[in-house]
């Protein structure tokens, strides 16, 4: 998928509605060294999976895999840190910010999306981090938390401001 116009009243809003092709760098699965908790993970997905737990053995297994999908699966099976459901959005924001601050080439590409609505469109039923377009969800917009976080990071990078601290 590529950019397509959305409308807000009569105002057209250009949108990137999927993180594929030229926009795949926006995905957490994109290979981009991402520092978190004193380690540099191979993707932001790895860092997020590791952030879910305090189990050092599990974190080591996440860091050791080259496969972001496998890192995600390991993280999903890990014992969660206290209050994960409350903390996960702030943690994701700090990880996404770290990804772009650590990779200036990606930060420049993110900056080039200025003025575009970023929607993590998907077909795998993720209505939290994105917005699923399958027949079951087509008429119910998702929360698009990852898209919102990316747009917030984009604004902070453009303003030269510092990231918020994860709770």
C-alpha cells in the first residue's frame, strides 16, 4: 500500500496506510539497531519484546535471534514486568524514539513523511498498534498506537526536543 488521501471534513489528509515497500522502515520489524536498557537490539521489535520482561535468560534469547518475528514470539511467552499493560505505550514510544535517534538515516526518512498521517495498516487483526482492514475490522478503525507514536516522535525530532521518559 502507498499514500492515499483521507478527508477530515473537506480537508484532504494524505496518509501512509501501511508500513510496506518504501515505508517499511516505519515497521518495528525493520532491521535498525535500537538501544534499550544498555543493550543494542537488532530491531525495535527485539527491544520491545525484551522490555516486557526482567528475565535475563529470556532477554538474552531475544537478543540472540536474528528474526524479529521470533523475538516477538519469545517476548509474548515471557513473564511480564509489573503493570505491563499500563506501561507498554510509554515503553514503545521510548523504543521507537531510540530507533530513530540512533539511526539518523531513518530519522531523515521519518522527517520526510511530515504532513502525512501514519497508519500501521494490517490484515492480522492488530487493532491496538495499528488498524486492521480485514472484512471483520474494515468498518472499525483501530487505535493505531504505533502510527500515533511515530507521528509524535517525528514532531519531537523536528523540534529538536528530548524524548519523554518511559514509566
